[in-house]
C-alpha cells in the first residue's frame, strides 16, 4: 500500500468513525422516511416490481479496513433482504451510505435485462445531482419515480399486486 492509499483509508476511517450520531435523522428525518415509504407504495401500485430503500450511516470499522465499497455493501444487502427473491425477478434496491456520500442501485436480473447499465446510470445521474444540492429526500423520491417508469414499462400492474418486499425504508 502506498502513502496515497493509506491516506485515503485513514480519511475514510475517520469519516465512518466520527459521523454525527444524528446524521441519518438530519438528512432523512422521520417524516421524510414516511414520504419515501409512501412514494414506494404509490410506485408499486402502478407495476408488479418491488423497490427497497436501505440507508446506512456508516460501515463497521472492519469493513473499512477490508476496503468494502458501497457497491459491495449494497450487494450484501441485496442478498440479505432477499431483493433478488421476487417472483418475477424484478426487485430493485436503492442503497445510500451517508458516510461515503455514495449510493447504489441494484436490480435483479429480470428487470436489469430491460434497463441495462446505461439506463441505471441515467437514473443515478439524476439522483446524484439532487444529492449534491443536499436534497436527499427529493433525490430518493426522484429515483423511485424513475425506477417506477422502467418497472411500469416492463412489469405493468396485473390485477392486485402482491407486496413481496416491505415498503418502509430500512435504516441500518
């Protein structure tokens, strides 16, 4: 490991260790989390896809030393919360890691085959733009709406939709 890598590791470690205890409630207070839950429920009434939102303030110190990225953590969460286990393989995870100011969108293979990396990248750019302006709630809701457009196109509602994943945001 060279000096530059060590410096980056130490900076990241400090960001995760010394994040404000109220960082989550400051960026996404309880009423914002309720509006995000309502946006997911509204979205899922329009298609048969499933959207899951998970936010984490920081990673464990061991994960920092292992250099776990937000993407790798999102993959773990995707698996742990069974986002991949929907009937039509159309689950989508939005994961936000506050300490790194990073987020990931992961989609199951069913929906990813239609949207592709380019489609997800376009949605991510819109969300990133709002996050840079400090609009975390609006960015998440915008992302949900953009994901919903894709899911409506490829997985239209068919009668009564079964809610396979909880709509409530998950904070870790």
